């Protein structure tokens, strides 16, 4: 059978009236435990840790403390000493400690089990699993058949239906090498005693039309049929775990759907006309907004300046300052978007120009930059903040250039800024060695959030961006802008965001799309997007004060 590659999709960077009482998490702090597979000497050893970090981030939305422990290190009584325990079963047949299985069977606290290895209890005659929980584990289901050029998509259990929304799991087949990029395996279960067990959510095989439980619940025991952190997307079953965590943790949070908008990549060449147009429109709608601003523009190789290097500090960026002053007086707040939003004179991934390249990650080789350290990153952040302060501006938060930083840079941002407005990339090591193919290699994952994360894995408080941004394919003008992402897709993403009871509809927008020479319908599209999100029932709020 052809190899199935399990990869976490990295999501690229693809605000407002005050509300009545925002949704809050549970009043008391929940002490939670995440157990994960960590087999020795295997290229996928740290994949379980990666998924655990993603779950830990979601738990950062709630009033929780989180302990991360490899399941092989489990000791008797850990489940009982935590309010909720989550087991990340990502590694097929990873041996489970007897102490863990014994405690699961006798648990009076919440236990949540994901995907693999339930059979080690359910099919073990030493345990009365079926009688205790009222459901049985039938086995695994994967692809219906081996993909081929004549049958590239044979199908699998790929569609989770939640709150009447079909959420299709990612699938891609490369006919040239036979590689499937997907996570098709699901655990099949069956209710035996409806007084004990209930199937809460279903998953469907789109080819065979067969259905199966996606979430099975028996009292305080929850079983998820797959790994909801693999191949996540804005219309994906990942949103199910985001919402169901409220039920697992018994938050009693009310429905509260809010919307946010951020104007992106403002620099010395941002025109006052584009900013005034957007500011006036948002102000007319009484929508407050944030502005991701780059304090120092630099083009060290003169890529856009006829080969002549150019650097413009904020004090000299008179047009940008005029635009910021106009916007701040009309509901805009400044978010620092890197110091220069590029690394040095070496193109780091594109052209070394501010706004185009990575700053806190060496994207060319997918590793930290040579200077990487908390003091190095903190120094750039301090220098950027000084640019704003010297020019009389208040900065309300941070947005990482290209949504990617090293772990040490992220830790620096957590100390330097009260809030980050972004998606984020996470790693299984402080100095990650990615894609080596060796045992214990590190993993990274991009993660977006449908709601505020009060404290993520690196200590940052994150205001979500979960819709993406409008993009236009202008390859004929700019070879680095060749992706189209229409406003209608963002509306679709916002529709899916409604399944999360306190989910946001948050997006960003580049003012440069409004430049007349581009001849794009960008302003009307922006208006359509704002009106469409409003029409879905979201309430626009100020991202700087949202709770």
C-alpha cells in the first residue's frame, strides 16, 4: 500500500462597538492533563507533542492550568488529581501503561481520548469496557482503496457534520509519486447501551455514504474518532474540538459572535488616500480597527529603488504618519508589525524588502536565524517601539511578520507586548531541527484560533485572525502576488466560525489593493466583506479591549 504522509498543514497569513457581557470561561480554574504518545527512536516521536501543544493552546482560551506528560511516564492517580485528562493517541499501537488504563476504567473525572489505541482497553478481557461505557470499539477505517491515477480519490470517512455544517477533511494525492497527503484513519465505535453512551457528532464516508460516530460520549468519558489537529483549516472539523471544549470543561459560556478587522503591512509607502478611504468607511460603520504597522521601511538592495539601497524611519515617513494620525483619531489602534519586517540584505524568502520577508525566522532554510535569542529579538522589538514612542504613538500589541517567529522570539514578544494579533507557528523544541527524517526530529505547526487565547504555549495572549485576507492575482505586476482569495471565501469561513459559540470572524486587509493603478474592485470587495460578516450576525468589537 502506498505511503500516507501525516503532515500538519501550515496555514499562511492567507475591529467596533463595545458589547454587552462577553463570553467568559468557567469561573473556577480547571487543572488539566494532556498525555501524548512519544515512542523512542522514531521519526514521528514528537508528533504527539506537536498535537499536544495545539490542544494546550486551545485550553489557553479557558480558565485552565495544563500539564503535558508523555503517556509512558504516566503514574497511578494522575487522572484523579486533574479535573480533565486528554490523551493524544496519534501513534498506532503505542504501548499504554497499565496504570493509565486502570485509571481510565475507574475514573470519576473527565477523560478525553483521541483516535488511536482505544483497542488496548476495549479489546482487553482484563477490563469491562463495553459494560462500563456502553459502547464498543469496532476497529479502524482508512481509505476505501489504494489511490491510483485511475482512482485518485477512493474516499474515506472525510465529512464531519456539526451544527448542520459539513466539515470536509483535507485530502491530496500526488499521482507522480503515489503519496497521499491526508489523515484518513478513524476509529469506529457503536452504541451498545443508550442509557450510558451517546453519539454526539457523526462522520460520513463521502464515497460509500456510510456514517459513524465522530464524538462518542459516555458520562465523563469522551472519544474522538480522529486527530482534529491534523490538516486544520477554516472550514475544518478542527472547529468542533474548539467548540466542544466548552462542553468538556462545562463553561456554560453564552453564544457571543464578534468580528475584528486589521489593516495590514502599513509602511512608509502606504498612501494616505488608501488609508483615508478605509478609515472613513470603517468610521462610518462605527467599527474600530487595528493597524499592523512597520516602523522602519528598508530596501537594502534597492529592489524597488533602481538598485539604490533605501531605509526610511518613521520620523521621515510623513505620509504614513499622516495616515496614522487620521486613523487614530477615528478608531484605529497601532499594532507593531515587526521592526523592519525583513531580516537583512539576504532575501528571506523573497526580496529582503520590508513587508515581503520574514524577520524572526530564516525561511530560506526553515530554521531560526543565526542570531536567534531572546535578547536579540527583544532588542529589535525595543528599537521598533522606540520609533513609535519618539513619534508620539501608542502601540497596543504585536503581529509577527509572516505570522512566524522562532520559539525564543515568541517568548520575547510575550514579555514585550500585552497582546499579539495573529496566527502563530509552534515547534517541538526551542532550537528546532525540522524535516531531518531522523529519529526524534522536530515538528512545526501553524495554528489559527477562532477565539482569544489568553496564554499560548509561548506565553502570548493572542487575538485571533481566522478568516484570512482578500488576495488578488497580480502576477503581471508583482511576481510575488500570484494568489487569489476572494472575499466570498472569507464569508464562507465566517459562516463556519459560527459553529464555535464564542467564535470570532477576524480578518486583515492590505490597503495597497486600493491603489488606482491596480484597477481592482478592492474597495467594493472590502465593503461586501464587512457587510457580509455583519449580515451573519457578528458584532464588531474593538480588538484592543476584547475579552
